[in-house]
């Protein structure tokens, strides 16, 4: 009887340091991740079942586990994909030359994302974990950390503006960053509630008029 080669110790786990040998995958991981992102965006973490994900992604559960890990790991990769894709306007806005341009680009970029008819309603960073129960606390916390890091990035950019004399002395960078985050969050809620682009644009213009910039 022909002897079989010993099974590797980590067989079945995703290799991070080296590519897997053997038969190539018959699907695009980027496309599959993009699809998973949209499922989570529409249904939230707990609302999206594995059956929803496998059906939309066009792959079976074993392929999901082999390529992305469990559902929680897939979700965390999906929100990172969201940050680098649909929400990439945030990083682009922070590179604007003035504080006014930063804030205006953040708000208008948020509006553009939220009113794009090709996207699910609302914001994945906000909606993905709203309905999470106690068993999904780590997912809820991951989204909180993403939102906090976004606000911290805005605050750091406003601190730079203050040092450069681009921000009035009486404007606190932390308060301004929180205000901008609140407006962006509010736009996300309004979009999820079905507000029209025209309605949200008028609210955005009022917010821009109230800026101490």
C-alpha cells in the first residue's frame, strides 16, 4: 500500500506569510470581499447569515473559512475594505490644504457616498453593529474603534491647522472634530431613514454655514 504524505500541522488554516501551494482558487477574493461588504452594509453583522454571505459571494462555507476566517474575521476585513474603498474620501479629505477644505470635503464626501443609489442605505461603520447582541460585543467594539479613530484623525488634522494659524484661537480642535463627526453620523442616520439627497444637501449647507472657519 502506497504511503501517504503526512498532513501539515496547520492544514486548513489561511497562510499569511506564504502563498498556498496546490490548486488555485476559482474565485476572486477581492470581488468576494466586496460582495460580503455589501451584504453586511445592507443587513448588519447579525442580520447577515452565513447563508446570505455564501449565496451572495457565490462560494461555500469552507471557502469562506479558508480565505477569510470565520464570520467575525470576514466582517472586520469587510469594514477595512469599506474604509479603503467607499469611505476612502475620508483620507483624501484630510490631505486638503486648509481646515475649511478638510471639513467641507468630509461632509460633501459623506453626502456623495450616502446618496449613491448603487450603495445600500446608510453607513457601514454606523449600521454594521447597531443591532449586535452581547455575543457580538467584539464586532460592536471594532466599529466603535473605527469611528473613534476617524474622529481622532480629524482632531489631529485640526490641531495641525491650529499650529499653522489656519484655525481661530478660540476653536478647540477636539470640539470641532467631534462636531464634524456628529454631522457625518447624522447624515448616515438620515440616509438610512430614507432622506432624499436634496433634503440632506440643505442640512449640509446649514452645517457648513455654522462652521467657525
